[in-house]
C-alpha cells in the first residue's frame, strides 16, 4: 500500500536533502550537528542512523527500484514512466503506483524518446471498383480473437548516399489482443503487397471469419480483393473519406512502431531496415506489454484466451 504525505517518498526525499545539508555544513564549516538538526527540524537519532549507513526500508526499496528503472530505460530508451512501471509489474513482480516511478525517473533524468506525428501513405482510389460501409463504426472492442481485423500500409525510407529509397509495410492487426496477425514488406505499394498480407493471415488462421476493416486505399477497393474476402466468409468494412480515426488502432500501431524503432535513425541499407522492422514486430507481439491488455503482451493475451 502506498504511503502518502511526510511518510511517503516525498518526505523521504526532503529528509534525505536535510541529512546531506547537515553533513556538508558539519564537514565544511564544523557547525555542531545538534544545532543543525534543531535548525532543520530533524531528529538527531534519525540523522545519526542515516550517517551510519542505516537506510530506511523505503529508501532501500527506492534504490533497488531505481536500478531496475535505469536498466529498463537503457535497454529501451523509448519507454516512458508508465511503460517502465508496466515492465516492473510484468517482469519483476513489483507493484507500485505510476507517480512513484515518475519521481524516480525525474530524479534520474529519464525521459522517453519524442513522439512524432505519423503520416500515412495510403493512396485513395480515384475510381474505386468496390466500396463498403463503415460497419466497424469505431467499435474498437472485440470479445474474441479473429473477430475484427484492421489493416493498412505505411511507408519507410532508407538512404544510399543522396538517393532515397522506399519500403512499404502492410500489416493486419487483431482488435481483441492487438497482435499483428501477418505482415509483408515490399519495395512496391501495390495490390500484391496487400494480397500477400491477407493470404498469410488466412494461412495462419484458416478458420477465421472476421470483420475486415481498412481505409479506402486502391488495394482495398479492388474488386479482386473483395472477392478474396467473400471467399473466406469475411465482411468488409471501410473508413469514411478523410476520417483516419475510423482506423484508429491501426494508425496507433504505426505511431508506436515508428516512434520506438524508426524515428531518430537513418537507415543506409534495405536489409538493415527490413531486419529492424521484422525484429520490432516480433518484440511487439511477444515482449511489449500493454496496459489495456492487463499488463500482458499480445501473444500472452491470445494464448490465455485459447487456454480458457
């Protein structure tokens, strides 16, 4: 149970500062310790206990937590205090509130990397062969795996001297457990990119018949793609024109991926960029815990459902 007020960690920080001030004034100016304790309203016995190295349980606990916080931050600098706290609960069984971790992060000058605005690359079809209603209608909750799938395509760049090259990532996300069901990387933003992504998802989940939601990109409004969905017994749903939020969780995944893996780096080879994308998606599915999943990874959430 978290203590508050003077008995909480803020009180510990204040007393620690007072103890250090007393020690420094005594060592540098030879001021009497008793008078310094009275001046700063500090118990003499508490000061002497601190000076002798007998730290309180609370301070000792904070030091141990701070070491883990630094370790987590060094491994993944993109994590803010909430995600660090999630890892403490998930990986170390430490249950403390967010504010305590925030205070430790501030003391250690730990900050997550900057979040950049995500820019989509989907090209809306000028003459769509098939369009669907927005059946999903921003109902981003699902009760079971393979009930609702979202999909989209995003763009990455890599550099060869002054020449800019592009890669495109197509992915399908399950709304129940937020896992990436399938993905394909290509140098071309075309129909085969999206079709291959869909085929991989079906091969891995042959009995799945989800509501399939996308924006109105030219690949998704292609009549052949609609036939593929019908063949698998899936219902097609599409975002409204100029309403990115209609596909919000998918856009959110792009933002997470690019903030934590892509932004702030300059890739100079296609292979390096592809490996980084593949490694991140594996990390996202198997190791990145999410608070809205109950401090579980997507695969843990999925596995728990199957086990139940």
